[in-house]
């Protein structure tokens, strides 16, 4: 048993919030959680494969997001697109004005914040599946705008509308994966969202390369048309998918919650006692969270322990945005500016985006082994090194070897990002909020991420583009210095404020935050839950632990508290 000084339990507020819980059923539910943590990875897949399959299926919506973001920026170097929408620079070459490039990136922000308001209210009333299905109908209509673009201004309108859909899908898929999957698969399931995003980028890179051989407007219209592949099958997947058991319990649909839990576990996994106990555990988690989030409102995100959670969630999204990855998004523009041919630049872009898949695949295998916090800290350390090297190479005279070295570092930058902080951000952002605020918090975090993109979207194209491009500063690879300095700041924040969230149930996370545990000490705590002990737990005075409580079977964090 852990040292007493590292033992924490329910605070008085948490005890009061969960006072109507059945302690016998809760003890059964906690035993199920303990067994779930002790399963091997192979056992977890065998027993819970249905949950991970449903989560992964709905996460495929993010393939569209990664695809959309990659094809639009790559079109800035596509001859047919430039002939239709470009302007001549000082040297007489067709380019997309840097001001429009930044506007196209930044106009996603209003749509994302609109999703924050809509998703929170809609899922609270109807659940996740109907809102997801409605989003698929909407995105089907919006694709028409991209396919039949008539002007760069029309592209701005299309980007504004599609930003709402990306905010909606990012929110729902992350929250759904966190709530439907078992603890050991939660990190992998949410991280799969980043894999889907990377898959979209890789597909886009291949199609963009193929588009070079297509004449006329169809070289850019056809890639937009292919977006229609996804919405119809994913609409029907949402119709038949199980709903989040946490939402069903919260709205009092207990029988439906039991059916949902039966659908997402292997046959024979539940008996009547364990199923009732697990439902009681979900009720208990919801009651604990009601101490700080009774209404699930926007303002509760910034009160009590939720304020700290919101800070962490915003912090990890800030890290992802300011990691320097945006440099890879303008690799084609940069390489063409230093003399590479259009074909060679697009070929390298395929290699860079392929690292999305390789990195995310690696992260799926290491997230349970190393944890969330170490992957973020070590990932940022490696990225800072690469950014500094890119900046140094941008400061020396260009030759063939220097340019190749910069291209190689851009490839490594994308690989390390997607093997560490890229996917882990999605996981932490989904695990940190309470279930009552999860949809609102994740949506707000996604909006914050895109809002940070206002800065990176303004700065990166201006830094990377040559001075001959209107509105550009001509820094080129020297932009690595800038992102290195910012990365130092955000990594320092992460060291002091970013806790480990892996391996904890949502009830345990609630207890950790309620006890204001230091971020670097989350994995060193021994957690017990008095509600499962019987009536004597309610007689305990705040700050005391009587002999009866000391005899309560302890709910340990099996993966880390050794």
C-alpha cells in the first residue's frame, strides 16, 4: 500500500454531491474498473473491440479535415489554381496574395467557435449521434461550394462554413472516444483522431501530385469532389452507433445505457451485478462532477477545479499550434522559392505528409508505455532541437546540400510531431474535462486552437514566402528561430502545469483535481473512494480518516502507483 502521505480521497464537497449513491453497487463498479485496468492489452482488445471499432469508425470524419486543410494550402503552388485565382507579383509570376492565404486560414475561427456553442447545447439535449449525423448532412452541402468555386472570396465563405463542421467533428469524436472506450484503450482511441487527420493529409498530397498532370480547372475541382466519398457512409454509421453511456445515464435513460454497454463489450462480459455496478459507477462519476459542474454551462468551465482543467486543455492545444509544425505546411512554397521545381516540391510534400501516418502509428504503440506527459515533454524537446537547426541552416548561404538538409529536418519535424504531441493533445484534451463539460470544453479548446492559428496563420506564410510575394517578409528557413523561442516557453509551461492523465478513471481524475494535487505528482497518489465503503464514510469529518476508513479496500492506480 502506498505511503499515507500520498493517500487522497473524497473532499467534503464530493461526498455531499454523491450522497445518494448505493455503496454496494458502487463497490461492484469499482471492482470492474480495477479489473479493467489489470487487463493485458491483448485482453482489452478481445473484450472491448466493439467499443474501439465504433470509436475509430466515427473518427474517420477527421480524414476530411486533414484532407481539406492540405489540398487548399497545396493549391497555392498548383499552376491551374494560380491561373484562376492568382495575382502577379513583382517578378510577373502568379501567386496567391499572402493576405488571402492568411485570411483563408484564419476564417476557420468563427466557424469553430460557433461549433462550441452549438455542440454543447445540442449534445446536452439530443446526445452525440444525432448531432454527428446532422453534421454529415451539412458537410455534404458545403462541398458544393468548394467544387464550384468562382473566386477567392467564395473560397473564404466556404472555409467559414466548413470550419463549423470541423469544430463539430473534432469535438464529438474526441468526446465519444473518451466516454465509450475502456481506460487502457482510451488514449489510443482518441489518438486515432490524429491518425485520421494525417491520413487525410497524405491522401491530399498524393492527389495534389497527381493533379499536376490534369489540365484546367479539374486539376483542383476533382480533389474537392472526392470529399463526397465520406459523408454518406459515416451518416449511417452514426445512426447505428451506440450512444455515450455517460450521456444516457445523465439524462436518466438507464435501460438504454445498459443496452449500450452490452453492445460495446464482448458477449458474456457482464453479469447482472457487474452491469448494475458499472452503471452506478457512472452515476457516481456524474455526481462527483456535479459538485463543480451542476449545470454543464459555459461559465462553469472557469470556476473551481474546472478552471485548472480548462487551463490545461487550452495549454496543450497552444503547444500543438506553436510547435513549429506550420512550417511543414508551407514546404512547397518555400522549396519553390529556393529553386526547386514544382514536381520536386510536390514529391517532397508527399514524403512529409507520409510522416503523418508513420508518426501516428508509432504513437499508438507508445502512448500506454510512456504516458501523456512524457510524450509531450520529450516530443517538444526534440522539436525544439530541429527548429533550431532549421533556423541555423536558414542563416547560411543556400546550396544543394543545405536545402536538402532543411527538407530532411522538415520531414523529421512532421514525424516527431505526429509520434508525440500531435495525437497526445487530442487525448489529453478529451480526458481532462469532466463528462458534464466535455463537449463544451473540447469544442472551446478546438476553437482556441484555431484562434492560435490566427497568429500562426498570419505569421508563417509571411515569414516563409519570399519577399517578392506581396505581404511577405522573406525569412525562409530562419523562421525556425522564431518557433524555437516560442517552443521553449510552452514547454516550460507543460513541465510545471501538465499532469499525467493516462490510466485514471474519470472519477479518479475528479478526486485528483478536487484535492489540488500538483501536476507532477498525479501518478504518485494512492486514491480511495469512501462512497463504496458503507454508511460510516458519511460520518467522517473533513480532514480526518478514522479506523473504519483505513480498513476500506483501496482503489489504486494500478498502472503507475507501484
